[in-house]
């Protein structure tokens, strides 16, 4: 289940990341509230961290 959520988050983030970004050095879930988190990826070439929406995670 977690793997499928992670794959979905990767696909969603790939649509948000502007063209020209190098591959992410690290991607992780960041807590953004009680039982809520968002999926973030750090792009070292640009010094940018891009995060998805804060969503409920049971």
C-alpha cells in the first residue's frame, strides 16, 4: 500500500516539477499536521524542495 502511494506521489510531483530539473537527491514524507503528511523531493542542482499537498494518512 505504501509503495503504491509513493509511486502515485512520484507521478504527481513529476507533473509539478518544471522541465530542466535534475533528478531528486531525496524524497520523503514530511509531517504537516496530526496524521497528515506531504511528499517532498529535494533537487540539489537547483537548491529547490518541491512538496505535494498535505493529505491525511491513517
